[in-house]
């Protein structure tokens, strides 16, 4: 079941990337989202997204993940990385845990600012670009 859209940060007019998500998640998001939202399931190098949902793989290259997603985000965008809860992660053979994920994210300009249960077996952590690193609309750094 999809968490409440407001809690996820879904808002009118957004460009959203749903990356490696279960089909049921993507469909439920499409069914509940406002009609003016653009939902993509394919990451492109030129696109910048307001909101990204990434469902991490057991052998995810965390450095690569956060570098890629950092460049795909708009300056005021957010990235949800969804992983299994600890018990399920061990059963599925995940090579990392939440602490490792955070450590890799902090090597970039991303910082975690929220966690949320996505299902009984998985949860997501929201990452945003650090406020002091965001660019304003005119390309200058915020102060």
C-alpha cells in the first residue's frame, strides 16, 4: 500500500521518477497522483526530477546510486530510497544496511531528513540536497 501522497512529498505539477519499483507501486502512484504530474520509469541523463523513488537492489552500488540520483534531482527535489526492513534484508541477501546507505549518501551533497514505512516489509529514507548546496533559479548558490 502506498503511503499518503502528502507524506511522500507528491505535489501538483511535479516530474517524478519511479526507478526499479514494483509494478503495483507505480500503478498505485499513477492512480492516486494528480493528473498534471508526469511519472517516468526510465532514468535519463538530461532529465531533472522533483521527486525520485528508487527501490534499491540487494547488491546496489551505493556510491554510484547516490552520485547518479544527486545529478538527477532538481535543487529542491527529494529522493526516496526504499529498502527492506532488517529481517527481510537479511533473508533477501542485502549486502548493506541503513547505516551503510547513510554513510554513502553523506559522501555527496545529499542528506537524509525523513523515514517512512512503505509496506510491512520495507521502508524508505528521504534524501535532499543540503540547503547550502542548492542553487537558486538564477544559478547562484543560496546563502
